[in-house]
């Protein structure tokens, strides 16, 4: 995707950066919750 099209989809570079940060945060939270689930499952065994 070229920069002009990306800017058009997101409105501005600021919102593109915010979207990227939100996606990164969501991925980190998902990884943490998965890890916590594995730890709890192991503790129950």
C-alpha cells in the first residue's frame, strides 16, 4: 500500500500511528492473557 492511500484510509499520520499503537497493545494483551491461561492450566494439573 502506498503512503498516499494509507493516509487517505486513516485520515492522517497521527491516526495511523495511534491505530498501530492500539493494534500493538491489543496483540500484547492477547499474548499476556494466553500466557496467563497456560500458567493457570499448568497450575491446576
